[in-house]
C-alpha cells in the first residue's frame, strides 16, 4: 500500500469541474459554474435554501440513486427530487443550499448523502424528503484578505458509504474526505492517497470481492483492498485521458472504467490488467449505475446510452434522437432506465430509447 504524502493542490488555474459541465456542452451554465475561485462574501451569501420550483425535475440533474423503492435525483441550484412511482411523478425535497450537487448515495432506504460544490455534503435520514448540511469547505468560514486571491473552488464529485457510519467523499484537486460516525464529523485525509499533482477524483465504487476503486483525470486510478483504509496507486494505466465513471459488476474482481471519447476498459483482476471494450461511439461517457440484477447502464454526451447484460463484456449502444446530454443512468426494477441530464429526469425503455 502507498505511503502518505503531504497534499499539495495543483497549480492549474482553470480546472474542468467534473468536466461534466464542459463535456455535456452546457455552454450556458459552464460560464456560471466553472469558476476557479469564489470570494468569501459570495460564499457566505450562498447559504440559502434551494428555491422551490415546479420545474425542478426538468432542470439540470447529474446523478440519481435508489432509496429502497424510492428514486432520488440531484443537480443544479441545490435541487433534489424524489419519486415513489418508478419515475412517473416527482416531488422536490427540502434542501438548505443552492449549490450544484453532483452525486448522491444511499446506504439503505432512509440514510443517504449528496455532495457538490463548495465541498458540500448533505445528509438525509428520511429517504430524501428533507436534507441537512453536514460539511462544507472550512476555508469558506475563515477570515480572508479582501485584496488577496479568491478561494479555490473544490467541488466534491462522488460519495460512497460502506455502512451507515463509514463513508468517503472525493473530488477536485485530490480532495478525499472520510467519516466514521455517519457524517457528524468529516476528516480531510487527502494525503492518504498518493496524488502529489492533485489530480481530480471523479468516481468511486465498490468492486465485488475486492474493495474500492477510485478513478479520475489523466487516467489516474487507485484501489483499496481494505475498503478505504489504505490506497494503492495503479501505475500500469491503459489510457491517459480522464475517467468519469467506474463500476463493479455481479462478478468478483471485475472493474469497468469509462471516460473521454467513448473509451471504456474492463478488468477481471481488480485492475492488474485491462481489456478495451469496443464501443461503436466516440461520445464522452459520464455516469452510470449497476442494478441489483446486474445490468450496467452508462450514458454521456450527445444522448448516448450503453447497456450491458453480461457483466460489461458486451454493450448495446444507442443514441437518442433528441441527442440531449445525459449525466447518469439507473436500471429500474421494471427493466426501464432512469436517465438524468441536461433536461432533468426521464424514463426510457430497456434499450435506452423512448419508453412505450
């Protein structure tokens, strides 16, 4: 396992905030979200509840998760919506912030966490109906020289919990947070992963029978055989472009990673070796989820949807006629696919096209 290094933020001035925004080609919102820093006054003014909107389920959404039989999706302006009828109708949740939320994870049908800009971490204990803020970048609450540089924006990109107490949140510039008490306290452990250049972490996932896998920009990949306590940096990387997603399968030790220009790779030995997955698309792949029954759905730019029914060995690939950019997908219990992206949340058929 790796030795701990002192975390040093990268010197980049303009980073691609999950490059979700740039690769989704959301030019109208990129200008508003992809900023390298914020002033202290701006940060304090941002602690306002999300505005109630009848269109919250049709606004930009970036991730979705299951909370028992409920579906929960998160996205722009602090919007969180939930559905109790498999995506047929949606209700807006009570959320204390207005920042862009990038990922959501539930450990059971009641307890979940959402993360986003300002290193925000939100928690729910009622299945996503109401949310409370557990953590945000502590520098936002510290005095700052008004004539000095702006604060570095460090959004969190993903979150994962191994039980109701122990969880991890990861994001830009190599930020790595851990809690051992269900989020009452979060500790910055960015130095436990060997990432001296401060590359962004975009996705973290559990790999059956193996541990955790972490993927980010510049082809960086890390694994933890003890589910987050120690981390090993993989040096034999199959690709040096950014990864935006990672998933396990129902099979032990199998990892799939995907990212820019339709690149996807599969490993059957927890990252020791890799095989390229041949996909007939050059579209950037962003988010996706593994269903309880083993189907893996991944989506991305230009309305591309790729679905596997055999543990990621082969994929069916379609491009939706509307070509609306998609951020994540979840295969539902009824076989349909829940899609989230540029135009909010929608339900597609099992092949990713319009549901009948």
